[in-house]
């Protein structure tokens, strides 16, 4: 039998694709392969940039009234036409992106913070703590979200700030129940039991191990919740319970234009398109994140 050469005794070189990669890197690779998710991300980035650079993009002041030009159709001077006060609709739609995105992001961040804290405590400690928090979530979810938001704003008073608070409150149970179910699973893992065995405090276990390993579904739900928050903000504005005049909030613009639907349909079309595209962008991006971060969605 021939002796093996030194080359034959060397360990095989592992292919580059078999090297271990970070789960987040793998998720990004999966996300960027999803064309619809990329389209949604582009739409979201477009409206974010629109909101950030609104003073540079808007050709006219949002409250600049020219009554002689009221209800003019779209033209080279007014791309989206003018409203019943002669204000440039394009400028108001551009600035409206600031309000809608601001409400959407802040409301969801508030919901995530409060909901995650309650859900983590309920899932980790269990027993009577879990029972009380879970029943509170159940009571809140028993009401249709928009009706609960209307009730909260009716108590606090109509304003954009109170609408933001109402939207944040009605979304707390969704994040709380989601993080609770995740914590119930994570706290049974061996590394959590090992952390308890070495005497690590509960607060350290929660914030260093349990919560970081439960964030993937929260990221997905948060992205989708922003779209829902924008719709709820527009709904409250349409009902006169959100932004007050003359703020260029999209829902408020729709409410002000409903009397001119036949005479000047562009006064409703463009704010409505802005809402639709923004919500579509967040939904597509959220679906892409779900497919990338949820192992059950992978082949």
C-alpha cells in the first residue's frame, strides 16, 4: 500500500459559504433577496427623506393662503393643486409626512417600551403577576382599537399629542403578549438556567439575556405597527380628534376636503395616496423582515 503524501494528510479547506456567519448578517442577506421588501424599504426611505428635507422640497408655505387661487387643479405652479383656502397641496402633503411619521414612530416606540416591560415581567415571573398583567391585556384587546383610541382622546381632549398617546396605549397589549410568549420560551433555555445557577440577578438576566434574545419578533411587529399607527392617526384626524387646523396632517386634510370630493377631487386624492403609499411601504418592509428573521419562514 502506498504511503499517503503530506498533501493528502492536510485537513480539507472549508468553503467560504460554510463559514459561520452572524444571524443578523444572514437575515440581511435574506432580506435583500426579497424584491418586494426592498421596494417597501425604498418607499419608506423616500417618505423619511421627504419629511427630513421638507423645508427644501416644499415650494410654498403650508399656511400661505391665496383665496384667488382656491380649488385650482394640478398645474406647473401647483403640482397637486390647491385647497379651499388656496394653499398649495403639494407643500402640505410634504410637511404632512413629518407629522404622520413622527406620530407613527413615537407611538410605536412608546408601545414597545411599555409593552415589553410588562410582557417581560409577566412572562419571567409568572404566577399572580402574569395573571394580573395578562387580564389587563385581555380587557384592552376586548375593545376595537379605533374605538378605544377615540375614547382615550375624548377623555384627554382632541389634539395631536393626545392622539399619539391614544395610539401608543392601544398598541401596548400587542407587544406585551408577543414578548410574553417569547419570554416563556426563552427562560427555559439552558443558558438562562446556568445564569440563575451562578447567582446572576433577575434584572441582569432579563436585560442581558432574555430581552435581547426576544427582540426579533418585536422588530417585525414594530415595523408593521408603524403602518397601523399612521392609519389610526389619519382616522383620528379625519374625525376631528387628532391634529388641529392648520396643521397639514393627512387625515385632517382628507376631512377638510370631503366637501369638495366632486368639485375638486385632487384635494382628497393626493393626501390619500400619501397615506396608502406610506402604509404599503411599511407593510412590505415588515413582511420582508418577518421572512428574514423568522426561522420558520426559511426553506
